[in-house]
C-alpha cells in the first residue's frame, strides 16, 4: 500500500535548494522539505508572515515550485483564490489539467492559531481542496519569540518572561488547534514530527487520497527560540513524542486515531530541561508544581486517548509535592 | 435582456461584470453593496453567467482571494463598501504590488464611528495611495461603462494594476435610472481576453510576493507602480476612445460642464455632481458665468487635465465629500497642488466640505458656494467652508437634548 | 568622531557589542549612538551593528559607510561576499579581527591596519561558549581610548539587562578584563570624510517590472557554508549508507552518491550538526573550522 515503509524510502528528489536564510537546525525546514518531496514539484505554496516567509528574499528562492506570499491573516483565502481560479479556468477550457497545481498553505503557528484562524475556518467549512501545513514552534519566532496561541504553559517567551512576580512564564494553555479544526469535520488532519519521519511521509501520502481540506500540524523544533543546540533539533522532537507532549495522530472525517503510542511515557522533565525556554522551571529553584501540572496534563490526555481507542499506556508519575 | 433598462447602480455593476465575462467573484456582504453580489449569485446559479462566486469570511479574505485568483489568470470582480474596504485595507496595497489587475467596486459609505449607512468618500479616498486606479461615477450608466473600461485599462500590459470603481451608496447604488447595456459581442470587440504573463501553472514555477530587503529594490518596484499608474492615464484615454467606437458613449478623466467661458468653476466628484450641475444651470440663467469640472479619475490624478481646465478662471471651489480631520478636504489639497505651477492660476481657490456622512447637499448650497466665489473678500483664504445649514444644526441640538446631552462632563 | 562597525553572525552578540561600546562611551561623557541592522538572515548569518562616539552632537544616522574601526567578530566573514567587512574602510582604518592565528599587526595594500586578537578561545575557556560580544566590545573600547572602568560599567549594565547575572556576569567581566589588557593601545589615523558627488537617475523603465522570482532554486547561488563554526566530516569507512543524515539535513546540503553515501555540500552546510547527532553509528564527527571559507 504505502510507498514509505522505512527511512530508506525517503524520496531523493530535492525541490528546495540549499542557500536559504533559515536558522541552522531549523525544524520547520525538515518538515517542509519532506512535504515537498511527497507532494512533488507541481505545488504552489501559499504563505503567511512567519519565519519561512524569508525563504523568499528577492531575488532568491530555494523553491523549484511556486510560492505566493499573501498576508499574515489570510493565506487560506489566498489558497482559495488560486484553487478557484484554476478550477474555473479548467472548466472554461483555458487551463489544461496537466497545468494544474496542488495548493498548499504553509504558515507558522502565529498565523494558524491566532491571526489567520478565521480564514482557515472559512476555508475548511467551504471544503476547499488544499493542504495546510503549520510549522508550529509555539511562538512568534520570526519577530523574536513572543507568545502565540500555540505557546504552552510554562514557556518563557519575549512577552511572557519569567520574573519574581510571575515565575512560571506563560500561564495560559496551548490552544488545541487539532480539535478546533476537527470540529469542522474535514477529510484529513494529522500531527507530525520530524523525528518520526516515516509516520510523516505516510500521513502526507494518506492525505493525498482525499479531496478537500488536508491539514497538518508539525512539531517544529526551534533552536533559536527554544534555546538548545541546533544539533539537537531532531532529538528534541523525539523527546516531545516519547514524553507524550506531542501526540502523533490523525483524524479522518473526524475519527481520531493515534498513529504512534509511546507505550511507556517518559517524564516530561526530560523534554523540558533541554530547552532554555523552560529553564526557569528548574533554576534557581525547581518549580515542582508547574512541572507536575504539565505532567498531569500529558497523563490525562493519554489516559483519555487510551480509553477511547483501547490501547495500553503507562504514564509517568507527576512529581509529588508536599503541601506547605 | 433589453438594450436599455431601469437599473440601480448596483445592478448596473453586476451587468458590467456579467458582460465582461468575469471568471471569479469572491464576495462578502455589506450594505449598500450587497445587491451586487446577490444579483451575480442569482445569475450564476441560474446558469446565465459562467463564473464562480465564493462567499468568503471577511473582506480581508475576499480581497486576498481576489488577488491570488487574478494572479492565477482569472478575470476577477469584487465589491465592497466602507468598513469592508477598511477591513481589507492591507490587501489593497498587496494587490497593487502583486500587479493583479482586478476590478473592485466600492459603494461609498461613510466610515464609523459613529456608524452610518450613507455615503461620503472617506472610505474610497483612504485607498488613494494604495496603487489602485480610481474611477468615480456620477450616474448608473457610468458605473457600467467605467467597469468595462476599467478591465481594459487594468489588464493592459503597460499597466497591470487594479481598479476601484466608486459609486455612492443610496444615491446610485439603490437608485434606478435608464442604463444602456452593451451587447456581449460589442464588449468582446472592446475588451480582449485577460492574459497575464506569469500565472501559476505546473511546470512554470514562479515566486510572487517575495520579501524585498534593502530599500533601493523596494523603492524601484514602488516607483514602477507609480510609473505604471501614470501611464494608466493615457491608456484610459485610448480605451475610452475605443469604447466610444463601440457604444457611442464617451468618458474622460476630467469632464467639463458649461465650461467654455466660465469664470467661476466648481470641482466635484460622484453622484452629487448632478445636483451641482443644476446649480450651474440656474446661475447661468441669471447670467453668472458658472461652470463645473467633474473628476472621474482620481488616480492617476489627472493634474494636467485639471490645469488645462482651470487655468485662467477667476475663482474655483473644490467640493469635497470627505474630511481629513485637521486638514480639510482631500481633493482640494490635490487640486491646489496641481494648480501651483499654473502661471495664470485662479486667484481664489475655495475649499467647500459637504455631504459628509451622506448629508444632503442642496442646490442652494452649491449656489451659495458660487456666491462665495464671486465675493472672495468674505471668505478666509485657506480655511475650508463646512456646508452645514442652520436648520440642520437645530435638528442636531434637538437630538443632543433627546440623547440626554447636557454639555457638562459626568 | 569615531565610527565603529561590528561584523559578526547572528547569535554571536554583535548588537550587544555595539551597545556595550556605546554605553561605555556614554558613561565616559561622550556623545554616543549605537544600533543594529536586522535582515532576513538568522542565527549564524552575518549581522552588522554600529557605534558612533563623538565630542560633539552626532549629526549622522544609519549605516556607517566610513568606519575608523571594523570589528570582525568571526574571521570567516573576511571572505564573505555579503558581509564585506572591509568595505569602505579607509586607509589607516583598523580591522580588529577575532583570530587565533597570525601576527597581531599587519597591513594590507589598501593601507588597512589588521589587528588580530583571539576572542573565541578565551570565551570558550572562561564562559564555555563561543560568544564574543564582551571581548569584541572590550578590544574596540581600548582602541577608542575608553577607560576600563567605563567598559566594566557598560558590561554590567548591558548584560544585566539581558538577564545575565551572578557567576556568569562575573565570568564575562573577567573575559572583558583579559581582552582589554591583551589589546594593544593604538592611535588611529584615517583620512577624514570624503565628499562624494551624487548622480541621480530616473528609475523609470517605461514598462511593467514584476517583483516575481522566476529563477527556480537560485538560492543555491547564496553560500551559507560560512555560518559554520564546526564542520561535519563523514568517515566513509564506517558509513553504511542508511540515509539518516540525508533525511535530517534541513538545508538540503547533503546529497547521496551512487552507494547512498552522503556528500556534504560545504558551500552550504550551516554546521547545525544534526547529522552528527543523528548518525546511528556515529560515522560523522565535527571538526572546528580553521580554514577561512572562500
């Protein structure tokens, strides 16, 4: 069935040339590159403001495909215009079907979770035939790492700095974009992570069978914003999956299935402590309550999922705290 | 279909889109524009028109889809008003910068707050620096004609810029009057198919909207928009000549009315021009050498036509149905700049602001402006005259009282 | 007036350097101005920052076209086609270079004075990271004739603002002190300001010029190999051709040969070293870059 059984099946053809200006070790680039390889060359990416916008700095492009930068809030609407134009022109006989393109929205989490959410909702509800790839690095990375709707509890960002008065950093919760999207019942939604490449390739392949919205949220490790050595980009991604922080799952017409079950969850600490954005949770004194609450959220998520889907999982113990 | 029919400005706009054989109509409702998209939606669903109409979730998205569809090779028509234009505002600059030659009808409506429905031109004039060509209509016929001419100008490879065709809400949008509808064959003769040079197609990769860092490259492209917009003025005249051949109707960027020997001239735009015409006729009957200049084209600003039409006049007033708070009338200032280098420029240049928020401007008010031109010693140079009548002020005072306003804080 | 231009890479503390120098001059009672330029480039890519120091009010802004000192925080930038740190450095101007090799003083044909000070090794030794902002500021401050106490004050203030405290701050102060002392005193003599004529042209082209990019994949012409501090090196004896390094190169800088073995494109490899970490049999090692990238 699938073309992608092991890592050896990773496609060799390159559609992105080297020489881009992204940070060394950029997780989003790992994801974009894999997507492009599976989708092939006949693609037009529709982009909203974010780190990857600067892949295209005049007069250079790494793309061997087409790219349309729209605006921060409306990349899905930009995709709508291109898709509709190609459709009506093919219907009127002014464009040949071999000239057709796959339309792929690619934005960061700021556009996907915040300013462009309305536009995405509209595109899904209208049944637009497109792919949406969110490279989620859990903050506005391009402007210096300010908090976004994707920022998790406990993360330090440029606008949620941990201080004496607020030692936790960001105290809200990461929006569940997967569930927001799923409430629209599109044909396909998936979460992916660069560490689990075969899972990612298969999901893109699966999505391609569907007509309509095909939506992806990609874990995008960010050495610059998260504060870790670029060489650890894939390791951090693996830890996120193994600790249960980043569940790998898909939804087909609203029905959810986890595609990888980390049978014995590693404690979230193992993921958190590698990143400067969570350093304040460990030093100068360890914030047991905050860490425990992160662990508890992860545990609850997986226990619920295990119940719904009937798999076994061993969660990690939250740190126990003696009452004062 | 009748050759001439009673049409509202909105339906005239829809007819123009229909006979221009547009491919794509991204839409979003807003009063007083909604009738345009409803009419088109109904035609498309009846199979009377082969196009795709999609209702987006906001004007911002609507304009984004309009731009990218245009870049993909579709002839695009869309429409909005007021708050909608402002909600999608950043996309206006983008569409112009992308060189997407679509046509956007703006049905003018004053901008909140306070929120209202009636027209003034603060909405459309806010877009004057966006790189759109702007054509403003006085009559329902002009709405239809200007849209057709707009496509030809916009899609000309010497221009490749979008157009806003403006009509006043209510005074045109909901007003029916006889409108000639050209036949489809006439339009085909006048308007060649849209053929952009670099649409998105498989096998022809292209990046559009790339970031440009380094001010000089940005400045170069911005200048190219400016240069192309200026060229659009000449292309418009060519297109208008072609349009006359096919339809017998003529349009020019700047129109004169009873101008030949006029000493006192009023500069106006949009639907209130009709009322101002009547003032001119009444003054002529009394022997006053009054005349009128109507600006159809606001961008590119037709400076040389204005210079030519206003040079040597004794006194000129510019009627602005808009207000730039802290400055005055927008068009007044542009006309003043155009006249600065004219040797025998009018001695008096008066700014009259009226019709703000759709406030009716009577023929007497227009006549009053002419009287001020005849007695400039009674006006303060440079200070705009705000056309506001005593009975209107009395009305406002009643309303203030009813609203419980006492003039005191807290 | 003294004009100092800092050239480094994102993440090296280029902006901080210019700020430390700016504040030190301000503390010493001079008129001062500092600012960075941000471009599209990210961590690792060339970055520029500026400091102006004057006895009288500064009637200049923006990019420094006629520097007295260019501080080259990363030696590999000397050969960088985009950074061009020596550009517009006048005869007599000083290029203060972070370098582990070569004589302290030398001069090139254009009359530029090259001064080589090792910033990186002391930084690695004292703070454990190749962050050279403090060293660069200290050396530049000495060349500008600023006193050590003012530099110390500036380092305290600027680093505290960045959240650097306690032990790390003390280490940075040690590093500052060591670099300041190791920098020789030198009196800069350059030709004063040139007055150039301006030639204005009409940019009108007479036609529509699109800002589209048609040259697919032309980013390959932009070398990013000079972002590297460490270079990944494949041990082909060990390599099994498993493709993992190829899969995990974010920059498409690894291609595969006929046996599926990786070929690293050093002209573009940014040195993220994901390949080193991910190689399942540790057949890729990292080596400190020594050669100037050309």
